[in-house]
């Protein structure tokens, strides 16, 4: 973007949505120009210290939500995870309510400067074809598994092809949910079979909330093991 004979360049993650980037850029440029108009219009810019504006640059990041997609078969716990993250005052729902297409929630927690928009993708087979429209421009994918062999088979067969096509560059981890159920595969085993690092969870228990939020944060800041969709073995 050009303004006041100054060129502004934002370098983005390739998954960011263009309209969000444009909005953030306009916002940032107009504040910058307002603050430094006189120096930009004269030779003063050469000696101006622009560093006081750095919080302004930083705020751009928080204007572009990091899109997180919860992907997995119906009944694995996606909606429960979404509620666990967003509704701390109410306990997670104990009743199963199938999701149409998908729900979405904004998440502001201890992720500064990031804000997440979390999408819960409807996991009934007939909705999976619609995922493409919902997950476009997603940066992070959380595969939600109920830690059974059948579910992992479904994920690889039905979900992986859609993810590979739509989000090849997204970061991906798996949640090995329902660790309380007898016969649940260990997180290590779920991770091995999915080809994606997996983290154990019990989404229907409120005391797992911190662990869940930390997982999202660590994925955003790249401080845990993760994979990239197109790098998953055998995808
Ligand atoms: N035993 C057990 N049940 C869970 C766990 N997480 C979620 N559930 C239950 O599994 C069912 C399906 O969860 P839901 O979030 O609706 O699945 P979704 O279709 O992936 O959105 C609900 O009855 C939840 O209460 C868990 O860790 N352990
Ligand atoms: Mg659901």
C-alpha cells in the first residue's frame, strides 16, 4: 500500500485471508500516517525514530484472527472442546448434539497478541464435503479423535483427503480425546497411527480446560511438536 510517498509492506503467513489483511493494513497505515505525517512529507523521515509505533505494528497481528479448525468424525468431542474453551462458567455439555456444517467461536485468552477463531466442523459424513468452504484460510488444524482404531481409520480415509486439498500448509496436531474410556488407545499410539503428534484429553472435564488452551497457544507459538498437513506420512 502506498500513502504519503511511503510504501507499506506486510508479509503474511500464506493462509491468511486477504480481506482481513487489507483491513488490518488500512488500520495500521492510517494510524501511522496520522502520527508521522509531517516527517513523511519532508526530509525529516530520515532522522525520525519510528520505534514508538511498534505496538501499532504489533496490534496488526491481533486484528487478524488465527483460524483454527477442529476436524474429526461426529461424536469425537469437537463441540465439547469448543465449549470447554469458550464457556468456562458453564460446564461442558454432557449431551450429544450433532453439529450442522459447523459452529464458530472467537477465543481471546492468554494468547496475546493472537486472537483465535475456532471452527467446529460438522463431522457427519455428508458434511465433510462442505469442509472445504469452511476451513479455507485456516492456519491450524486440530484433529479430534476418540482414540479408537475405527475413528483413526475414518480420519485417514475421509478427513485427510479434504485437509490435504484445502490446507496443505496448515500446522496440525491431534487430540486423543476420551482417554477415560476403557480401551482408549494411548496418545502415543493415536499419534503414530495418524502421523501427527497427539495429546491426551478428556474434553468433558472442566479441569482439562487449561491443558486444552495451552495446547492451542503452544501450537500458535510453535512451542510443541506438530506436523504440516502435506508432510503427514501417507496422506
Ligand atoms: N467419556 C467421554 N465422553 C466425552 C469426552 N469428550 C466428549 N465426550 C462426549 O461425547 C459426546 C459427543 O461429543 P460432541 O462434542 O458433541 O462431539 P462432536 O460431534 O465431535 O462435536 C458428548 O456426549 C460428550 O459429552 C471425553 O473425554 N470422555
Ligand atoms: Mg459437534
